[in-house]
C-alpha cells in the first residue's frame, strides 16, 4: 500500500517567506530574466493560483524580494556600524559591505540591475547612502582634521575605489580577504597623504 504524503499547511507569513526564499534561490541560479511565476509554483510545490494569491505579478514579487533583502542588508550594516570604534574599522566595514554586495551569489546586484524592480527601493537606498556618507564624512573630518569639503572628497573617492575593487574581485576571482585588506590600506594611505597636503 502506497503511503500518502501529508501536506503541511503553512501560515500565510511562512508561505510568503517560502515563496520569497524559493524565488531568491531560483534567481541566483538562473537569473532574473529566466524567472517565471509558473516556474516558482512548480519549484515551490504549490499551484500557480496560490502564488498569485500572495503576489499579483512577477514585478511585485521581485520588488518584495528586493525590499526584504535590502532591509536585511541595511540593518546588518547598521548593527555592525554601532560597534565600530575608529575610522579604520568603519572603512573596513564599508569595504567589506561593498565586497559582500558584489559577491557572486548575492541577490541584490541581480535585482538592482533591473530598473523596474530597483525603483521600488530607490528612496530607501538614497536615504541609506546619505546616512552612511554623512557618518563617514564626519569620522574622516575628525580623524584627519579635514574640513567638510575635503572629507566629502576623500569619502567619495574612497567609496569609488572600494566599489571598483569589489567589482573587479567578483569578476576576476581575487581572494576576498586579501583584496579587502589591500583596499583598506590603499584608502587609509590615500586619506593620510591627502590630509598632509
């Protein structure tokens, strides 16, 4: 006699998270363009109408996933930043955050590359970026006795160097920890040199 598989009914919150988690896995594995609602239903082991019961459209689902993942990213950054004691630590945190953000297998760059999806969190991203920039500018000014304009310039240049290094490391397969350390040394040495000029 064949055993019947018992289905477990998930709460609405658990089902929603299951669908988001499955979407995340599918998008990382196959890319945004290959993702479909019907494919999600099949992979999640549910009916297509059930998926549409939670998310009315593919863009809504992907925007919801992006919002969830971006909030996790931003909260993790804020949580770690609260423990930072000096400028070198905040530089290391910022560089590491850029590397994590651009690492293969991270959903954020995939979803942010889609303008119709990324538009959902533009205001949140802008606000987060402004807060981080203000914090970095204040710390750079204090640490290196820079005026506001000088601090803004070094923070902007440092951010650009960090992002460029993170993107290069992701495409070229550089050792993550070694590259992060080199970027931190590069940024700190550059700021010190500019502060002496």
